[in-house]
C-alpha cells in the first residue's frame, strides 16, 4: 500500500464531490485540516477513514465510516453537509451558511 500525499488526497475528495454532485467545504484552512486527517488515516490504516471518526480497528469494522461515510448522503440531504462538513450540497454552499454541528448518524435509530 503506497502512502498518499496531500495532492492525492485532495484529488480523492474532488472526485467524490464531483461524482456525488456535492461541493467541498470552501473554508480552505478547514478543508486542508480534513485533507490532512484523511491522508493520515490512509497512511495509518490503508483506507480513507472519515477524519472525524475513530477507527474500530479493522477495515470491516470501519466500513461504514470510510469516506464518504454511509451517513453522508442522508446528512447532506437533511442538513446540507456531512458530519465533518467536508462535503456540502450545492444549495447549502450557495446559501453562504456556515456548517454547524449535526447529530452523528451512527447514533440514529
């Protein structure tokens, strides 16, 4: 498994956003902190574990938290952004609103 660098990690996030019709967080400093977290998780675990979640220890146990996580689509539809605010809906991004804390989808029933 080759390590990822920031450019490769940015490219991954750009491809996910384009494929899903989402927008990346426009706050460059915040975005770069998420890129750093994703890159660190790839280099540590071998997969892009969501940077705002702790690993359960195996890829199988972490599968639902691999970016984009299993909760991203529903969170973006409901709140305009995913839990870590890496991805935003185009409408939310155009509104100029700031992402805010949302409930963790893992705890939803």
